[in-house]
C-alpha cells in the first residue's frame, strides 16, 4: 500500500520521536563549565597571538588617528578584525603586513569564529553522532536480552546475566521512568523509555530479534500484559517473568512465559529455611548469587561424560534435563547420560568460569 504525502510525513515524525526515547550509554565528556572555560582560553589565546603578530610588524600598519600603532592599537586591531567588524581606521599597507593578514590572520579569524559558534556546531555534531550510533546499534543488535523493569529484581537479574559472561552491549532495559533509564545508561546499558505493555515500545528495544526476555515489573497484572505482548512479537524467545503472588504464576505461563519466579514465595521460603537452619540458608543464598562461592549452572553434557552415570560426573549434578523432562540425580532414568542432555549442577566459581551455559 502506497503512503500519501501526509501519511509518510507523519510516519517519519513518529519514528523521529520514538528514536528520542531510546537512550544509548553516553561516553564520558567534560563538564559544561569546563568546556566553556576551555573555549574562552582558546579564544583569548587567538586574540593575544593576533595582537602580538600585528605589534611585531607594527611598522607595516597605519593608524588614521595618529599614524602609528602601539600595543593597545594592536589589540584593538586584533579585536575588530577577528570579530569581522573592520572599522578601517587601522590598515595594513606594507607587503609584509598584507601577506601576514592573508596567510596568518585570516585563518586565525576563521578559528575565532568557529570558537564563537562552537556550541551550535557541537549540538549539531552530537546529534549527528547520536543518530549514527543509534543506526549502528540497530544494525548490530541480534540475539540480545531485553529486561523490562529496572527495579531491584531487574538489576539483580542483570547482575547475574553479566556474571555469566553476557556483555552489557547485549542488554536492553525498558522502563517507563526516564530517571531509571538514565541510571541504566550510567551503568552502561541501552535504555528505552516507555510502557512495556505497548508493542511500539518493545519494538524500539528490538524485542522481535531478542533471544531472551526478562520481565521484572512491579505489578503482576502489568507482567501479564507485557508477557502477552512480548510473546506476540517474538514467538521463539525465552521469556522469564517474576510475579509477587504465587496464584498468578499459572496465568503468566498461559500468557507465554517459559518460566515464572514467585518473588514473595521464594523470599519467604528462604526466610523459613534460614530460621530452621541458618547454614542452609547461607548456602542457598550463595547458590543464588552468581559469581561468589558456589554457583548453580546449566551446561551441556561433555563428550567424555556421554554414557557415564550421573554420579561419575566431576560436577555435583542436581538434575538432568532430557528434552522437556527434568530427571533428578537419583532417578534411574537419568543414567547413563546422553549427548543431548543438559546438566544442572553445582560448581565452584573457579570451575564455573570455564563452563558454557
């Protein structure tokens, strides 16, 4: 269907507005006052240099007022020349002075004008650079992770993902708060400002090309709507969602979530376990925190392990994933191990560093 002129214009305006809602991590730049101070110093240096050049060759200049050029006249000439005012009361008349004006003072005048309009040029350059970075980001982004909600749960999920080796460039954060997205940018993540229940917001995060999606919203009803929208946009991505109430977990799975974590129940169970056995609670917390002490990981079966018993594996295997089935370590069907199996095991951090999940 061919768009009319007004439709095409509206579409371009909409895309431009949407682009402004995507915030890439900013590079470290100078503070505004420091930038202004640096420009003022450069401008003064150009002014002083021009005045000294005129004063050194003052015999080649003529002042219509008294016929001679002193140091004050040199600074006066430099000021009106660099600012392109040019009153004409002081003029170069010797060949040397005129050649100096052509080869030296004119380039200095151009440099002085560039410094004066430097703020405008910097804004235009920064906008062009930002658009280029955004286009390159869209082109290179594939099989990334979209985290919807940058609260406590979202931050913890990202920390765990980064501890397993996922690069920050492969994570996109979606949150309705602009301040929260600024905090995500400060941590090095790309952020999208907007409501995660809207498909246009998720499309800005390139969710349709994501490999995994983490839903960590504050409300359970919001998590359901986000899950429905995300699954509609991406049928093959792995979706993991968090809910507060356990009774809402089946609804999340019906909406398309592959795994649902009940945050309130999980915290409650950990509290209860810590009351009954503080040491067991400490071990469980250690397993949850990726990159410290013991880690709970999922990895494929290695070639030397094929055909062996679960108990013969070097790592402490908890569960064997075979197809869509989860077999406990004590299940007779778990052994011998098959090449297509995946192992959920407990390993030490040093050992986990060489494991590909």
